[in-house]
C-alpha cells in the first residue's frame, strides 16, 4: 500500500514501531488481540488497528502539498477536511479558510470565490451541485480533490448497479458530509433513499411490502429521497451501500434484513435473489472494518476502562466508543488535555455530544488496566500524548523512550 508524506507532528515513533512490528508478525491481519504496553502499575492495551487510514493520510498529503504549491493564493476547504480538531486547526493556522461547516451551513459565500482561488475537496467528497458551482467559476476541483478512494468506490459500485436497474438504499447519517455526497452521486444515476438505522429500515421495508401507504413515505423520509422517487416502482429492485464510517455490522444487518424482505415478498431463493437485490458487500471500507474488528478483539482483554480518542463529530470514532461502552466504562476524548488529573477526565457523550467532567475515572488498584484506541482521523502523536499523560500518574518501571526501542 502506498506510503504518504504526512507531517512529522502527526507521527509517533512509539506508535509507528508498534504498528510496523505487528504488521511484520501478522501480515495477513488474522490476529486482532491488542498490544500490551506494560508500565508496571498501569498496563495499556492498544487496539491492533487504529488511527490514520489510507484516505486520511491521502487527504493530509494533498492538503499540505496544495498549501506549499500555492503560496500567495487564497486557499479554501469546502468543510472540515477530516474530523480531527488538531489537523483542521493546523490548516487554518496556515491560512486555509472553511467555506462550510460540517453540516453544510455556508460560512463564506461561493459568490466571493474567483478562478484564481484554490478549493480543496475534503476526504468525505462533495455533491455534484457544489462541484458544478466551483467549475463554473473556473475553479478546478479535480486537482485538489482529497476524496477518499473508498468513498469513491461506493459511488462507482452504486453507478454499476444503477446501470442494471437497481435503486439505492444508503445507510448513513443524513446530515453527514459523506452521506450528502454519496446521495448526490447515486441519485444522479438512479432513485435513492437514505436510512439512518435499522428502525428506519424496517419502516422502509413496509413500503416494499405495501404494508404502508406510499403517501406516508414522502413525510417520513422527507429530505432523504431523490427527486421523483416512486415507492410503487423504485423499491422493487434495490441495493444497499453505506457511509463508509458506519458500523459495518449495522450495514450488514440492514442489508440482510432488506434481502430477507425481498425474498419473502417476491418468493425468491438465494439462487435468484439478484433479480431484486444487488450484492454490495464490497463497498464496506477496509479501515472501518479493521478498526471495529480490532476493538472487538481488544474487548476480550480483561480491563478496568477504555479510552477512545478522536474528533467528537467523527462518525467512525463514535462507533468505536459505542462498541466499548457496551462492555466497560469508556471515556471519549479528543486530546490529552482532556485528562485533567488522575481523578478527573472530560468526557464527550458520543450520542448527545454533551461534554461532562467525570471524577474518579481511574480505579484505585495495584495494577490498572486500560484499553486504548482511536478513530481513523486521529494522529498517532495524540495517542502517544494520551499514553504519556496516563503513565505519568503511576510509578513506572519503564519509560516511553525505552519502550519505543523495544518495538523497533
């Protein structure tokens, strides 16, 4: 896999050594057990896979090269390039301006742009309408496009099944940048609708079976279906694709449910299900799968708590928190400074985004065992700082530098 030029401020010698050693020892990625960092009074268990993925490193490399190659020009990002506060703050400190917030609210009008400006497309991609606006102004979007290749894979697969007469059901968060972009691309080829979760999927299925009146659909899925969507014909042949940062198990469950509905409603077998339902399992993102499976493997280790690091509006990171919370006390932070002391941590609720100070988060034990992972847009350097902060609260039998050499 290609190696990217990512600024050293985001790298960690410790984490790089650990990842390289695990990769050498497990080239086929069959071992999802965590890596133990034994400091004596505190034991840190790092997930097998975490942190920057291919798409994020690609986006960072393009963004920093764009800044270097366009000195003197105005440089804009359509929105947050990735969901990490440090990376976005670093770009802003270098003069990059955001045109929209993460939900598509305009911060700077497109009317203020001209052909001499540079606009970077974020890793989530963008809509065809926005591309058209920029291109009509003479701004070349293709040159500075950081859209994740795995997001584009979803778009390409959607186009392929659209050509075979399937409509598209997108499993994604309706307001998320990636979902908006994917919806734009899929609906340009075929009727499309967005479902947020299994609950909505069950309701959508009732329009397939005729259990619900078609008129209800337009209110229930308002703002989430393509123009001219007709439930009486556009749900007869479907395929499911996803926002790549969703829980892979959730997307698979949604796909399996709709497949079962189609089989029962149209009296089909596995041999002829493709008459009504397209196989789209190959659109699931490898990094999302790896990180989530690694958390599942990590949770088999007996521990006192888990810490998940990443941007609070990061979908993939939120799902890692969700997985950990089901098993043990879990704290969601975006920086090491959210760990105030050995008795206090500032935690973000992944559902409500409420920020709350939690006291006595570390148990009083002879040996404290902590599971750690991070989202796909979280720099390894931040993970190391969190480890350093935690280790500093305990008498340690080894320092970070010595540990780094051990994994070299």
